C-alpha cells in the first residue's frame, strides 16, 4: 500500500511539474546541406515546416521530423520554387499528414515544382498563396506577417516569401532567398527595428543582406543555412562582415549541423553550447 502511495505521489509531482513549465517556441534549423529547411514548433505544439531542402534532402528532413515526434504538419510554407528549397517537399507531403500549404504565386517548370504540385493534388491538399501584407495568426501571441513579395517577378529569388514573425516580445525575420531589391522595398514600406532573430537570406550570399538592411533590423542572432565547402562560397565574406559590424552572433549549419533555438517570448536561447562567430 505504501509503495502504491509513493508511486501515485511521484506521478502527481511529475504532472504538476509539467504543468509549471513555461510554453516555448522552438525554431529548428535543419542541416540539409546547400539548401533551406526550418521546423517551427509552437507553444501549443503546432508544427510549421518552412522549405524542405533539395531532392536529396528529403530523407534528412523526414528523419529529423520523426526524431522530433512529428506525426502531422499543420502548415508548410514553400518560400519560392528553387529546388534547394522545395526539392524535398513532395516526399514530405507524401509521408506526413499535412493540414495546409502556402506558396508564392511564382511558378516553375522544374521537376521539383511539378512533383510538389502532384503530391499536393494526390493528397487533396489545396495550395494557398501569400503576398505582401498577408497575415497568419498561428495561435495566441504568435503571428506571421508577409513582408515580401509584392508582385510576381521573373526571377525566383525576388519572388521569395519574407516573414516577420512575432512571439510575445521576441521578433524574427525569415527570408528565403530574397535579395537586396526585396530588402530595399521592405525598408521603404515597414518600420522594423532591432529584431531578435534573422534567418539570413540566400545562404549568406552577397546578393542579399545589404548593410542598410542589416543595420536597420540589427539582428541579435543570425543563422545561415549552407553546405559545407559549397561551390558558391557561401556565406560570402561581405555578408559575414556586415553581420559582425552590427554585433550579430552568427550561427552556421555548415559548421554546427542542426541548430535549435527556443523562445519563451522574452528571450531566445539554446540548450546546447553551439559555436558561433
């Protein structure tokens, strides 16, 4: 009887301890080599997948999601049609219960794009499109505002979806492969200062992350998703120098691998001692 009471007491203590935990937002930057894939897990346990790496990365993304006990995806966002962002998404759609998917209106005749559209059709998944000033209220105190694109451009990168995400007092900008032209347009339209977290555009290319843009948004944390010793030389020195000059802590998947950040709405932190520049 005494043993039974002790076990019951331990269960109650465990449940009460779990209830006392402050809900957190988790931002997983998945190492897919030279590409982009991010998983956002919300305080109420919703799963948002932003991009999915290239055709060879689908097993990495699926494996990572399963390792994090993801069984369904509430929202997929494909920032633009480049294969290093959407190449693995068709297989993710095939393998998981996906509730909704959003894309830019920019189309492509690439195999990656065609395969993704086919997978969505096979799952009876209606594609919705995002443009500047669209808002997604994910849940209480967590929202996404679309900053770009304002129109469909012939160039895929200029059609990239750029998000301003806000969770309580923490702010994030997620950029796809947007370029300096997109950044200037954002600066002209929005008054955004001192963000906490930036997903650096286009794998750290010098075609993005202009000094004016980085100085204005002044990110405390900057994350670059790129492949180890990739053929493009990403991230470029100009981009890194711009980030350093603005006192941003730079984290890179080519050096660290998968990176996970957490937010309690007041501060952003990691649970591992990642090396950063």
